[in-house]
């Protein structure tokens, strides 16, 4: 599954980084970086937790 970020909604709070540190990182400028674009079985639960925990609903998963 592909991880998508709505950059207009993302405020760089870092909740996603705390829940899925192998996937998300907030850089020094407060911008969200994707460390990987696809969520495989090794990270899918963490990515789903990050999506649910995102207060601005900036994260989604897309099939394919």
C-alpha cells in the first residue's frame, strides 16, 4: 500500500514520526519526510496508527 501525505493539511506535529519512526521523519524545518513510500507488512500497523493519530488527517493509504 502506498502512503500519501496531504501537504496542505500537514502541520509537522510529529505524531506520525513517534508512532512510525521507520516511515516518517520531521526535518529541521518542520517538514514531514517519507522515509519509504510503501507500507509493507513490517510497518503497516505502525502506519495505520500514525494515520489514525494524525490530528489534521493529512495521511492516507492507497491500494497499489
